[in-house]
C-alpha cells in the first residue's frame, strides 16, 4: 500500500488540441451566425446604393420616404412631398421601395 502512495513524476503536459477545441468551435459559430450574415448585408446595401437612379422611391434610416430627384457623389435629394425636397447622405438610404409605393401612403 505504501508503494501506491508515492507521488507521480511531474510530466511535461503541453496544451493539446483538445484544450483549444471549444475556442475554435465558438469562433466558427460566431463566423457563421454573426460575421458572415453581416458582411452579406453590407455587400447588398453597397450594391443597392451604387444602383440608385433618379425616380427611385426609397426610405431613409430616419424613416423618411421619398422619391429621388437628384443624385450626387455623397448626397441625394429626396422629394418627400410635392415641392418639398430634402438632402440626405447616400449612406442614410436604407430601403429601395417598389415603384408607386409612396402614392399608396
């Protein structure tokens, strides 16, 4: 019995792959559930902004719905009511509406 009580020799335990596996799994989950969809939405938003044209009906991030009257490099002129034109940044445009949507509001 006394021979069993001796302490084991200290081995050089280096961190193995098994210890990093939970971190790897968490990173993969974050990539597929958070980062990848956000990158996809950003790419679609950028494409939509580059394809804007005069006469398109849009909604801004602040909730204004309007028809594009003039497009500049950084700013867009929106007609939000008859004779009322506002200027907003291109990046503030959030949604492109189907034609005729504003008349139905």
